[in-house]
């Protein structure tokens, strides 16, 4: 899982949409500052990394030429990807469910050196990716890099909302945990190379307190599920990128590691278009 935390109890059990949203909003509110301290150097303040394999948008070009695009980021965290796009000519709005993450992003904005060309401040809005407060056909591109998709129970709604705010011919691109990783324990070492769960078991991963209240939730979908969600939103899947772990990259992130990354995929990036 992309987040790294110390739960009171970790289990797999049903977690409906409202419980999931409340738990994850509260978790990210509490973890925003420490998450930035722990991972800020990896992610950068004005950089665009699609996942732990360190695939950068400047190399992948999954969003096309940023110049002149109007872009929405969902689950933006501290907004580093949005700033990178803005520095390359896009008009960007960064959004996140968590007020803590939005506050962190605004603080990073304020701390940027205004004399640097790349130090672009972007506007933030707090909102749920399942109910975007934007008009139909407002954006050329919608994207999220490990945001929102695994953290909601009803990711099909996220796909429909993204499709709604996209202009005809627009693009949705999202990265998330590769579904195959759910069959393996979240262990960066050799213990993480033996499948322990069914790939087809969609029971959410839940961290909960001693009274059984969810404090953090992630949801699993198979590759087929994701394709059906995309098609159900009226979008066309045009590419599925599975980044390989590059030579020379030795920095693990939770269960992602050089050992595992060179054997099984850790990230899946879906590139989708809205028909004209």
C-alpha cells in the first residue's frame, strides 16, 4: 500500500463508502505534515513522479504537452505534480480530500523561492474526488498520481466524475497500486515474494482502532475491474503502463523495493481518453 502507518489493528473486512471517506480524510489530516517530512525529498516540491519506481512525467509524456492545457489534479497531496505542470505552461488546480494535505500544499507554495522559474504556486481546493465542484467539460486533462483511486470504496464514481469534467477529447491518467501486489504481503524483502492472498479477493485492507472503527482503508480492484470502471464512465483505455524498477534506484518505499520491483509490477498507470 502507498501509505505507511502503524495501525492499532490491520485486517481485511468490508468498508462502505462513508466509513472509508471518513477514515481516510481523518488519517491524511493527521499524517499530512509527517508524510511530507518523510517523503518530500523523494517527491520534490516541483516534480512529477508517477510512483515508487520513480517514473517521471518529463520522461513518460503520458499527459502530452502541458503548454496551454487546463488541468485538474485529484488527490494532489502537497501539489508537487501540479507545480511541475504549471512550470511547464499548464493552468492547474490541485485538489485533495484532506484539509491537512491542502494546508501542507499551501505552506509549500509559500515557502517556494519566488526567484526560481520552476517555483510556481498553484491554487488548491479541498474536495472529494467523487463529487468534484467543477462544471462539466472544464478541463483538458484530469490526473492523479496514487491519489484518490485506491482510497475510496466506489472508484467507479471517481471515473464518472473525471469524465464529466473533461472536455471531449480530454485525457484521464491515473496511477495506483498494481492489482497483482494485493496477492502478496506488504514486505519489501524476500517474504514479499510469496503470494498469500487471492488476487480475486476484493475485501478492503482496513486499519482500525480498538473499538473497531476504521482509521485507514484501501480498496482493491482487479485489472478487469479497472477496465470496466473506465468503460462504464464512457472513457476509452488507450494505454496501460507498468513501470519497471530502474537500475540504480535503490530506495524502497513501504512494500516497494528493488528486490520486488524487478520481479513483479508495483504500479499500474491507466491512460484514458474521452471520445469527441
